[in-house]
């Protein structure tokens, strides 16, 4: 497995290195083919590394040699001028070369259209490659016979745009395949005319290889710019729950004026918590006990004030008069379940006993956590004694994308990985198939993989879904529709189970993946949290509590 892992960067490196020889081949092809014979080479260059090599070598034309001639006539360019020999070339001068790199789009529409088309062609590499490889040779032959260029550009643009539009509207896999095929046809038509369109009306007829420099930049720049721009664009285009209201930019770090760090709640080094108090702290304060995530095997209480979008959450709670205690617990590398759960419960016991000394209100304590911390927060909040009564005096519990059923979550994740390996034809010894059998965070937590028969009882005791009951406190569950780690089905199933027991609960599905800052910065999601805290842990609810 280690060998396969080390080979991956090499494979990626070889793929990323292809644009370098591709740029050189694109420039050379213009010198190797006559302008009226560049359609087929254009298709070969666009098809990939192998066909590009064939594009460098022109197909010989077998014409009868005139009688009495012992050697072929020296080649001439289309205008009839004698080609410039090597010893006749003038000395290299950078200034005239630099001045010819600009070609006005009005005076030279061909290169301008092709240059812009290469920017639009970049996303097409993700779709329809098979169809384009079939279409390109056919279209290139038609182009060379007709000598027409602009009709190919128009047809390629319309067909490709129709294909991409169909991709966005596809609701079934079969419809998606058809849409990709249509886009591939448009791409194939474009490949047939792209290089010929660029090289025929080059600004400088005596130096086509040099003039193709800007064209090569147009083909390479998207590969460098899009990875940097795409995440921001995807985040901006994600449907926001709050309409037109902009997202908050999460603070990189948050500090409270009254912060105490590394306070002990037990004898072990991991038994520590940080206490954050709001700046205008007065009187007994409601308390949120926050449990950090990290797959039960990494993470720290400091993440609340400096990791990802969590500082935005801390800022929200402190700004609304809540004290926040961020607790550590033993990770799976130190101890297995139920040690982490015991630690969270012990921290709650310590905070409840010391609440008057710390200026906290023991009747308004809320458990909260993200990912693995959300899982532990749910378990601790649902814990009961032998009589079925709540073990901890918590008013409510909030989980951000936490696992609710260890067995179900692991089975779903492994099935996704196995299906991906099967569909993509990965061999049995591939790294993707190794992930199916690799130790999982759940397995490290329990000390045994939860989908094994002998771990059934242990996995059930570590699943909030199995622990939920009539005595469970009000629960708010945040889950991501695109969460490939914890999924969203588990949160929805837990919410339904709580409803069956008449426990107030709410499951909020966000347009986000696992661990995204969106959960803590979106105004609507922030308001969901504050409303829930006000209803189930506000002063009125505390006064009405038995």
C-alpha cells in the first residue's frame, strides 16, 4: 500500500508534465504542414500525446515526377516565396519579436477566436472525450476538403453549448451520458479546425512557431487559474439559505477577554479544558460545552478558537452572552471506547459542580460538538442511569455533522468506495480497494471494526441512534447534503427516532460538505442555532424546568 501511495505523485506529475511537450508540438506543427492540410494534424494534437506525435510528420503526397528531373523541387510557401534558409536568418532581436506577440482581434479574427476558444475548451476535457475522438478525424477531413473554417467554429460552439446545458439539466444517468456525447461532438468539431484556424492567418507568416506562443498560453493558463478560482466560485454559487445576504468571513482566530486555559477536570494529561467568558460577563452565565472533532484520533480544544470556521462559532456564542468551555478527551491512540465518552461526562460533572465558582448557571448547560465531537456530545447527552433518567443535567445538545450510527455510517462509506473501485475498473490490489480494508477511525475508536459480528454490541453502545430515548434532551442536528464522511441520512434517521419518543428535535440540511466553514458562517444557520438555544436553553426554559 505504501508503494502505491508513493507512486501516485509520479503519475500525477507525468500527467501535469504533458502540457510542456504539447506546447512544443503545437508550435512545430505549423511549420510541418501546408495551410490547406492542417485539419487532420489539428485533430491529432487535440486528441492527446500519442496522436500529437503523428501530427508532426506530414503525410507524403505521391505525385509523378516530371521527366528529366532527378531531384524534387525545393519546397515553397503558399505565396510562392522561397523559404528562408538557416544561414540567411537575421540576428536574434527580442524587440521585434515582442512587438509581434499582439494580434488585434479585428485585424486577425481567426487567432482571436481560437485563443478565446481554448479558454472555453478547458472544461470540455472533463466530458465527452470518447465522442470527440470519433468526431474529430471525420470533421478534420471535411474541413481539409472544403477549406472552410468559420462554419466549424459556429457549429462547434452551438453543439458544445447545447451539450453542456443538457449536462446541467440531466436528472438521470442515461440523460447525462447523452448530454456528454453531444458535448463531445462539439469538442471534436472544434479540434478539427482549432490549429488550422490559428495558423492560417498568423500575424507573422515567417515565424508561425513563435506566433503560437500566446495560443499555447491560452491552452495552459486555465489549468493554472481554475484550481485557484474554482473553490471560491463554487462557494459563491452554492445556494444560500439566507437569500441575498452575504456570507460572513470567518475570523482566523478568536480570543475572549476573560479566557482561562488548561483547567483540569481529571488526573490525566488529556483531562483539560479552556473556559471562554464574554466581555460583558455578569451574573451566572449559560454554558456551552464544546467537544472538538478529528475522527477521535486527532484534534485539540484550541481548535475552537483557531481552526477553520470554528472561531466564527465561538464569536457567535460569546457575542450572545454564552460562556464556552472547550474540552479535551483521550484520543483513540491513547485509549479506546468508552474512554472518550467517560472523559466528556467527567468534564460535565466537573463544570456542573464548579459552576457557582466559575460564574456559570448549572441549569443552562448545552452540549455541542462537530464531527467526532458531535458524536460524543450526543452520546453524553443521551446517557442515562440504571433507572433510565438523564445522567447529565444538560438542557440541549447540538451536533455538527456528527456520526449517529457507527455500523450504518461505516457500511455506507465502504460501499461507496467499493462501488467506485468497481465502476472505474481498479485492479484488486489498487489503493482504492485497499481503502475498503484499511483500518477506519471507527475501528480505532472501538478497537475493532464496527461492521464485524463480534463488534455488534460495542458498536450499538457507541451509536447515538441506539442511545436516543424518551429521556433525551432537545436536539439540533446540522448535516451536509454533500457530506461524504458522515453523510446526512444518519442525522435524518436520528431526528425521526427522537420524534417517535416525543423529544423536540430538528435536523437542518446545509448545502455543504463535511467540516466546511459554511456551517458556522452562513447567517441562516447561525440564526438556527441561536433560535434553538433561546427556545430550549433560555432563561424561560430554565425556569420552567423541573
